[in-house]
């Protein structure tokens, strides 16, 4: 849901900036690489130290590269399979860094093994949710379902909660509870989304196999 409407909104907002970068000779692939490096730095430098507010600020500044690079490619008329592959692959790297940063905090100074495990589950389930759709499409199925919690929802829920939780360091009491709540929400939502996609792929595969069987029978007659 968020992915559909938020992406359309921010694409319009960021179009002038994308055009500016093209005029400066910056390539879409460079934006993809820089954006991913910035997200990883924000997540793996700040989050393991519990500096959630500043980490979220840094990540937010770079996460919009995911929209800018595609916008640039479309404006320049150079959209390619390689660009789409690079963008999708580095999205998984960036997501892993974010939830990995949370896990490192709870494994270290955060001292909470349960929340460390929840953060790791968020990391792994997010990767598998993306894989199920990609794998389903690779075997010729439409995978006509998005699910409860897609990448956009995972990022918004976790980063907003992390940024607000970071205000605890500035003297706001009790607000640090938001991050654990967000991680549980993302974990449960990702599990539900994974189930939705697996069920959809199973149904579509059965329908495709049945249709193929009928076609073979018709040819035999």
C-alpha cells in the first residue's frame, strides 16, 4: 500500500532533483551505489551504538536514492535490466544493514537477546518475502499479491520508530519502547506477508499446471 502511493508522490517531488543530477553528469548507477553506502553507514555506524536518532537521519537522507536512480534512468531513457538488477540487489543489502544494526545493538549494549532474535528474524523474513515474489515470477507466475507488510512498510515502521526512540537520548522519557514494538510489528507482518505470498504462488502454480495438463490433453486428441 505505502509502496504504491508513497512512491508515486515522492517520484513527482524528486523529479527536479533527478534532472539536476543528470545535467551534472551523474549516472543512475552511481546514485544507487552512493545511496546504499549511505544507508549502510547510517545503520552500521550509529545503530549498534544506540544512536538511533542520528542514524535514522542519515539513513533517511540516502534512502530516497532508491527513487532518484529510477527517475534518472527514465528521464535519460537508459532504463536497463542491469540497472533494475543492481537496484533490487542493493535494496536487499541496505535492508540487511538496517536490521543488522538493530540486532547488533540488542546483542551488545542493548542487552536483549529476544529483541536481537526478533531483529534477525525481520532481516531474514524481509529477504525471503522479496525472494518469494522474484522466484515465483521467474517460474512464470504473476504472484498477484503484495501482502500486509512490503519493503516500504518495513522501512517506514522501523525507521520512524527508531528515530523517535532516539529522542530518549535527548531526555524524552519512555519513548525508547517504540523500537521494540515496531520490530515485533514488522516481524509479525513479514511472517503474514510471507504466508500470503506462498499461498498465492501455490494456488497460481496449481492453476498453471492444471491449464498445462488440459492443453496437453487437447493436443493428444
